[in-house]
């Protein structure tokens, strides 16, 4: 799930559709992962298989792109690890958590992006940056507010996973901005490799994780292959779209993911946000929109 915002003067229709398709898929991907979980394939195992298959398919086509890593192998490995955790934590979060709350915690990413940009890229924080931080924090506090006086923190393990996914997503974006000389194909390989590498040791720590694979039916394996192909397509399409669409437009398009997630969570899982959660959501979305405008101003 690597949303590396890059600026380009070109703005054809196809990249916009690529971003919309990617946002739609990420707003829906929770459902097939939940179905796989109900069929006996854990989130970790589903991630390992789907991203592993995407990696196996992509390597023959993009292996030569690793030549662009010259002198930047360690930076690429950092991207591999951060993007890997982003995708693993995201999948685990949407399987067990309330979809919209998880998504909104994930979309605190602009807050973490500002922090990482200051630490890694040395970017100074302007007035818009402070506004983004304030909006993001206020939105999170409002959404997570506990009437009994408890601290406004994520309510469960899944929400902590969603928060950590947004945190590592922001780190991935900042590292990718620093590694502009590394090709998109090499970064895409890194996304698939990272999710595969991180899920494998976590599976090995769980006794019997691989025992049930032989008993999975053809429908389940077919579902895993379909999700793998979707992950392959979404990674490539989002990278393509973000090259040709300016940052401020891209962030608006990608927020369509929240619309898709809200509708799908309501119709497929009967989940609905309540008053304070809607208010917090509005603040977090506004922060994301402002972050796109800030990146656009920096790129001009």
C-alpha cells in the first residue's frame, strides 16, 4: 500500500482512473481478507501467500530494476521493512477491527509524515504543517474520546494495528521521497518483498501455522490468487497514477478510499460511525486535504 506522492506536469485521465481504482480496491480489500479468515486462512497467512505470489509474478518482469539501487541498498531495505509492516498491520487491522475507525486511524498518516519529514528530510514546519498536526490530533481525540474519563487511545488491538500501519505508511512515503532515484519497479518489488518477509517469521513463531494449507479447497486458493493479482495491480497502478497526478489532487482522489470503506462497511458488515466519530473523521480528512495542498506548494 505505497502512496508515494510525486509531482508531474502531465495530468491525463488514465492516471486519475488508476488512483480511483486503487482507492476503491483498498476501500474494499478488507472484505475478501475477512472471508479468507472465516475460511481458515489467518490474516498473516493470507498476507504471506498473496504478497508472496505478487512477488513471484513481479520478479521476472522487474528484477532488472534493482540496478537502480546502486549506493542505496540500505535505504531500499528500510523501505522494504516499513512498507511491509504497513501492509501486514493494515490487513490484520481490517480483519478484526471496525473498518472506518481503523481507516481513520490509518489516515493520521499526514501527522506522522510531517514528523518524519522534519527528522529525515530536514523540512521545516510552516503554518500549514502546524494546522495539519492540530487537526489530526484533535480529530483523533474526538473520535477516540471516552465518556468515562479514560485516555482517548485506540480501543483494541486492531485499532492499534491501524494506527501503526499509518505510522509506517508515513515513514515509507518519506523514505521514498528521499529515494527518488530508485525506480518505481524496484520500489514495487520492495512492497511485495516486505510484506512477505515480515509475515514469514511471525508465522513461524506460531506453531502449526502451515498445517492447514493442504486442506484448503480450490475456492479458497482461487480467492488467494485473485487477491494476489489485485495486490499486484494496485501497487503498479497507484505508482503509475502518482507519477502523473500532482500531490494535492492525488490526496483528494485517494481519500475516495474512505467513501468506499464507509459504504462497504455499512452494507457488508452493518458498521456505522456515530456523531463524535463523524466529527473526528471530518477533522482527519481535512488534515489530509491540507497535507496535499502543502506538498503541492512545496513542489511548485
